[in-house]
């Protein structure tokens, strides 16, 4: 537990600060522009929210592989993996950015963006896409550092980003009245700042990490690429399916009008912020499991999971307490619309279940990720991201006739089945017999 917490706390704080400056966007735009701005930023940010899990999936893949190599003492392979990861993520980010920019109007149409917020959403979407390569680059470097056991430096990088974002949000939106475009510009400059800080650090620390950074450094190794893709695709598929199902939910809710759309937009932001605490613990858990399995220390890997579950359940309990005790106060941070605030109380009560299931599911899924069981990871992605969320929503809609509440119930209950499957796999102990990624 002490090792887990010392490694996890900087990751948690990094995630919290990253979400805080995202929340600042919503707070500033909500207070100075109103509900139209809130909906515009929320819908316009959907594509960035969709692309970021791709970056995080490849970052996690690199982290797990590097952690196993580090535990096994494979220094030369680590160097090649770092080079390959950086180049792959650069190329992927450029491709994703170009596609989204070309299809921006169609995307907003698919999301049922209200006409009143269309201009704000389009401005936000197009501007934030310019920051995509920096999001991918930052996540690549952070994955490398965490795989090597360094979790404190990313906290500094994100503090730099947060400071830039908060200052520029106030200047661009409150002072210059650039509305959604101003918020987007502040976000992009903050992403450039965090990437620059990370890149400078890893260059200056190249001797400490035994890296040789020269013109031959940034090369793609074919065999390592296969392993990274093998690890990343289930991660990305799961995240993308979750995001697509959430886009489906959001698009359906947007069709109900500004009040329900605004409630969902604010609720999603609050939910994402609360989740970062559990996500940070699970990220640390995955890295530690990878190193333990690399060293073939199975008992310690199991202890890491149980320690993680204890911490995650405590965090989930705190989230539930906030949802039940101060839901209206949480919504008032982002909007002055009384109808949205009142409906937000219902949203917060329903979403309580989601926090409990996320704590359980993410903990046991860390073992699936850490041992490199990509096939199960892919199945879990389909269930978590598509079958359960959409299926449960449709059941509530067509069987219980819960109207727009159906989509919130679908989100709240989406992880029950995946949590059960992850728990069964962990208790089976079959992860002990899996080969290391370097032996696959």
C-alpha cells in the first residue's frame, strides 16, 4: 500500500489538475457566455475527448511494455520501444487531426448539435484539433516515464499547462470576449506548454534513463510496433467504444433541447472530474503489475490489486457522498440556469452507481491490462463500450419508458457485467501462466 500510494498520488494529482483546467473552461464559459456557450464547448470538445483516449491507449501500451522490460532488465529493448512509441504516436495524431478537421460539420450534425450552439461548437472543435499532436506527444512521454517508475515529473508538466490555461481563459474569454474560440485557444496553448516541458525533461535526463537521443533515435522497430499495437488496439477499442456509446447517448440527449443537453454537458464534466481519482490509482496499479510480472513476483502483483481496490472503493464512497449531499452546489459552479441545476440533482443521484462499479471494474481490469491479455481486453471493450451502455439505455427507454433518464441509467449500469468478468479472471489466477510480452 505505501509503495502504491507513493507512486499513485502524483498520477492522481496530475489527472486532477488536468481535469481542473478542463473544468475551468466550462466554469468561465458558463459564467461569462451562458448555456449556449456551455453546450457549444461541451459538444465541440467531444472529438478531442474521442481522440485523447487513442493517445492514452497507446501511452498505456508503451507503459505496460516498458514496465515489463524494466522488471526483466531489458535496457536495449527499452530504448527501441521509446523511439518506436514516439514516432507511432506522432504519425497517428496527424492522421486523426486531418480526418476530424475535414469532417467537422458532418460530425456536429451527427451529434445533433443545437443550432443556437453550432457556431461555438465548430470554433471550439477546429481550434482544439491543432493541439492534438501535442496531446499525443505528451501522453507518449508520460507513458515512458511511468513505465520506468517515474510518476512525479508529469505532475509538474501538467501544473505548467494548468497555469497557462487558467490565465489565458480569463484573458481570452472574460477580457477579450472571444467566447468558445478563446477557451479553445487557451486549451491549445496549455497543451503545447505541457508537451514542451515533458520533451525538455526527457532530453535533459537522457543519461539518467540511459537514452541516446540523436538523429537515428526516432526510428520505428517493426517487431516492437507489433507488440505496441497488440496492446494498444484493445485499449483504444475499449475507449473508443465507450466514447462512441457516450456520443450516442449525448446525441440522443441533445435532441431533447437546451435544458437536458445543458444538464448532460455539465454532468459529464463533473463525472469525468470525479473519475480521475480512480483512474490515477488504476494507472499506477497497471504499471506496478507490469513490473511485478516482469520480475515474476506473482504474490506482489496480487497484493497490488487488493490494495488498489481498497483505495478505489474509498474514493467511490466520497464521490457518492458528494452526489447525494451537494448535487445542486456542484452544478452551480458551471451554470446559473435554475432548470439545469434542478435536473442536475436527478442526474447526480443516478450516476452514483457508476462510481462504485468503476472502482471495482477498473481495479480488476488492471490485471487484464498489466498481464497483456489483449483478447479479453477487446471483449471487455465491446461489452463496456457498446453492448451494455446502449443495451441498458434501450431497455430503460422501451421497457420502462424512462424517456431521457434512460440514457443516464445506461451510463450508470454499463460496467456491471465487465466488472464481474474481470473479477472472475483475477480470481481464476490464469494471469500467472501468461507469457511476458517480450516472450510472445
